[in-house]
């Protein structure tokens, strides 16, 4: 069986402990390869390599670093078809989705930061009284980038690109559920001329490999995307060594739909924001708040279109949804559907596993599910399910909608649907979320700040925010 090893100092090394984890294909439920199960010793080796590579990489001009990032992007682009197949096999998402979203975005991540770094420099302040002040933005050293399974290469590269382009050396850890394209990225980076030791990739479980990264005294910062509970654990571990932290965590995002919206555009987009990637995008809207006069017509149309969604083999172009990532996640989602019923909710569509014949008969597929009849305070409407499950909730007034939207511990994103632009801006101003879309969803200019409020995270990624995170300001004053 194929084995994925750690990528350390430009070489593929077996884990020191010699053990491996099974990697499953979610669409078939079968193990198709193994990935290194790493621990502290592996992380130590990676940090040693990164520390040796750092001085030269930090001194490399930003023009040269930017060129290497563009070469990495070229490498991803050249292998788009193959990488999309790998991503789909690892994660369960349709190949067409990985081909049109995940892999192109990974490529764009490298291009965007390759360009952004060219404009990135510290301010200067000069005055008679306080002299000439020049702010240098220096790389931190060795940094950790830990990413989840839902958008594997997309989110892994979203961290790695700004980290290396600012002159840091990286210890990256993809999710143990989806290690495959991260491993391919190591090869592509090497081919693109990234010096050995600048990017090191450690595979393994969060509680061993991930914790060893967060604990390591020579790692200066952790950029993490994943669940809120993991984010809390990482904060506790990292605090005593004063590591810089960027935490992108869970969400329970509201879609606020006013009766005066463009119905067709809203309906088409709400279907996508509910069920894209099997609802496994942190930005998916899982609480759909609908103004009462529109509630019944929204509900009827939404049910009808949801029932028409094709759930099937990720290899098929007509599969709109495919498998969820793992058996454990499948069970978690099904448990939440059971909880919704216990809490008094009515299942309007889905609510059951999807039976797929042939190659995928043992895969982990769930019908897109709509729930109605639950108040905002119940667990179904408070906890992150992270699957193809949404809840419909009616509201009477703008104030009530805002109250409901803000009534969770999360604050990642929201979308607001109305033809009244003043109302849209007014409501946006009152929603506790880091990312708000008016009459659209998932439109991302990568130069804008990205991140959540409350328990959805700490800090912002994207554009200059990411470049600042991976650098430290030093003011040099002369008078
Ligand atoms: P997770 O927290 O279980 O794992 C994320 C990563 O952290 C994995 O690589 C895992 O191995 C590692 N990890 C686990 N425990 C660790 C520990 N103690 N120390 C260090 N690393 C550890 O999350 P997941 O299940 O992979 O991903 C789903 C979650 O990610 C959802 O909550 C989703 O909302 C969130 N997410 C957030 C964003 C965002 O931008 N805010 C984007 C995507 C996903």
C-alpha cells in the first residue's frame, strides 16, 4: 500500500516511531493509503531543518521569494487535473468541485501572496521632534501551519504562501484525514526551487504531531484553522511560550433573508451556501432566517430544489453532493439530525443517509437535510454540525433577525438578502461576524481581511493581515 512520509529538509522520511495511519477514501469507505503517524521526534527533526534553512531564506530577496511562489503556482496549475482527482479521493468531494474551486484557489493563494509581498513594507515617520523612524518587518523564524480536512490544499496553502514569502520557514501539518495533496505540494515546491528546509510537512494526529508543533519552544507562531475546541487547546499550550496565534475556528452562520430580496438569485445562492462541499465549509450558512411574509414560498421552493440535488459518486460530473469526510463525521452529522428530531424539529427534506449503488455502496453519503420548527436557543441551532444540514427559522422584524443572528457563541460570517441597500448596510453593521456578504456568498477578494469574532477565531488572515502576522515590526529611530 502507498505510504505518505514526512517531508523534512527536502527529503521524504519515515516517521521515527515507524507507525502509520490508515487513510480512507470517503466515497468507498476503503483504506487506500497510509500516512506517517508522527510525534515529537519528527517535529524536532523538522524544526532543526527549518532553523538551518532560516538565515539564508530570510536574507533571500523578496523578488526571488516571489518568483519561487509563482513557480509553485505554475506547478500546481500544470497538475490541476491530477491534484483535483487526489483531493476528491482523499476528501470525498466531487472531482469537478476540487477542479473548479480547491486546486485553482491553492494556485491563486501562491500568486496573490507572491504579488502582495512586493508592495509590503514598513512605514516611515519623520519629524523634527522624534527624528527618522523606519519600521522593518522581519520574518519570525520557524512557524507552524496546521490545517483541517474540509478544503485541504486550499487552506494549507493559504497559510504556507504568506509564511514563506515573508521569509519564514514552515512546519506544516495537514489534517490526518486528508494528507495526500499536502504531500504533493512538498514535491511541487521542491521542483519549483524552494530551498530544502523552508517547507517541512509533518503528518499525523493532532494530539501527537499537532500538539508537538504547538508545544515546540523554537516555533514562534501558529497559524491554525480547525475546530473551536482545538483552538482552545492550542491557545492553552501556546500561551506560556508567547507564541503568536492566528486561529480560524468554527461557525454557525446565519443567512438573513428579507422578503424584498431578489428571490431567484437568493434561492440559487442559498442552495449553494447550504450544501456546497456537503455543507463542510466554515462559511456555509446553516441557520436560514427568513422574514415571515416570504417564509412559506421560500420553504416550498427550497424543499423542492433540495430534493432535486444529486448525491453521488464524486467521479461523476452530475453529482452535486458527494461523500462526507469520514465515518466518524458521518455519525456525528446523523446524530445531530437525530437530536434535531428529539428537540422537536421537523425534517422537511433528507434526514437520512444517501444510498449509492456500485463502487460507492459503502461510502459515507448523507441526503441534504432541511429542518424546521426549532428555536434559536436549541442545540441544533447553536452547535456547529458542519454537514449538509440547515435549519429554517422565521422572523418578524429587522431587530429580531439581528438578535437571532447574533444569538450564538460564533461570529464567522453572515449573508444578508434584501433589495434595500440602506437596510443591508444597517443590518451588516449590527451583525457580529468578521465576513459579511450582501446579496452574495463566498465572493472572496484575497486582499481583504478574513476571520471570525467571538468563538470563531482570533486574528485575521488574507492580504496584508497575513503578511503582518508572519512578520515582526522593529522600529529603528535616528535623531
Ligand atoms: P480539528 O480542529 O479537528 O483539526 C484541525 C487540525 O488541527 C488538524 O490538522 C488536526 O490534526 C489538528 N489538531 C487536532 N488537535 C490538535 C491539537 N491538540 N494540537 C494541535 N493540532 C491539533 O478540525 P477539523 O475537524 O479538521 O476541521 C473542521 C473544523 O474546522 C470546523 O469546526 C470548521 O468550522 C473549521 N474550519 C474553520 C475555518 C475558518 O476559516 N474559520 C475554515 C475551515 C474549517
